[in-house]
């Protein structure tokens, strides 16, 4: 950090985190049952559909508008409804980050950062560890710091400060959705997902200090 001259420039240190959001419940959930009935559970599908929220926040609290990655090939206009201003919707086969999407994200991030060198802290996922990524980052004066494997759950500020509460909020909304729509047999819609992201995004917009 001293070499990059960003140690005291908190607006130049960013943390990137990707949160996979299932469209079925992560855990078994108890639900109300008739009197005398045994404990009941809301049963989710065995193989959960996934949507990824890509967040990036500086140590000074600047939140870059998120990228939402849906599973599929067709980007529907409705996916953009209700999202925070400036958000971007992308598509991938599995609804998760890929090398190609991460290269697009670097271009996207470069438009929001300061003109000088910034430090970007992220995990060592394979889609991040590509020579094309590092070459593009260098062109945009972005220095990348990859956290050691098996340490990100403790060292990722967004994971500990934001996404942990986001997961509780998400599962609460998911449970309410399935209880209010018992006849629905498909996944939660993209429209519902973007509503929930918008509601909870205010957490990232509050001033946050990771120092």
C-alpha cells in the first residue's frame, strides 16, 4: 500500500465481492401447520437456481452500482426494473461470474474510479486469475490484490460487514414469497429478485469504514 501511495487514501482502496443468491431457500425452514400436526418444513427444490450480485465498495464507503448476473442467455428488459441507479444486468450459463464477464466488469469499474492508481482487493477465483484481467487492470491503473485461499470468509470486508446480513434478509424475503405464493412451483422471478436487491442496497450506500 505504501508503494501504491493508497494507505492514507481510503477512497482508492476497493473490495470486490460476489454473492450468489439462491432462488430457493438455503436451509430448511419451519412453517405453520394445523393443530396437532408434526413439525412442518417448507421444501425447496434440490438444485437451486442462482443469481449473483457483484458489489464493490471503497474503504471510504463509495459503493459502485452493482452488477446482477442472471442465469440464461436472454437479457429481459424486466430484469432491469427496480434495480439501484446505474446497475447493470448480465447473463451467464450458470448465473455466476465468468472470465469474460469479469473483463467487462473491469471496464465498468474503471469508469467509476479516480484517474490515479487504485487498489482492488478480491478473492482468487479462477475467473479473476487470468493474464487478460491483469493486463486490462494495469491499463486502467488498477492494482489487484488476491486474498489467500481459505481466508476470504475472514478477510473480505464486504462478506463480513454487508453480505452476512444480506443473506439473512434474502432468506426472510424468500420465505415470505413462498408462503404468500404456495401455488408457485417455479423459481422466484427476476422481478422479485431485483426488488429485494433495491431494498437492501441502501446498506451499501451508507458510509462504511473498513479501517
